[in-house]
């Protein structure tokens, strides 16, 4: 017996971008919510010498990667925020 859940894949999030500004993060979050894009924010552990407390990584599902990238580019280009696009698979550490 095979259920409909057997063919679906899970944990297919990507690290979309890395940003340094909390204001930029808030603008991106508002726009994602307006466009019904599911996301989560990952806060990397700061290293001893490179402490960047506002640095965060925005992760989205790979199916909405293009729409999310367009939104982030438009916000960061318009307001002049720096952004680094990562576009790599997110490593999930559960447990």
C-alpha cells in the first residue's frame, strides 16, 4: 500500500541570501508575507573574531526560489542594501 505522502519530498529548502541589515530583513519579510512565500530566518553562530550580530540567512522552499529572488533583488536595489545570494541547499540539523 502506497500513500500520497510517499512520493512527496521534504526538506528541500535553499539558503536564498545573506543580509546584514535588520531593516532590510523586515522589508523582505513583509513582502514575502504579502506574496504568500513561506520562509524562515537562520541566525548563524557568530565567530569569535568576526562578530556580525545582524547577519542572517533567509531560507525558502526551492519551488519559490525565482519569485523570492526577484523580491529580494528589487528591495535591496531600491533601498541600497547589500545582499549576498547563496542559492545552496539548506543543511537542516534536527535533534
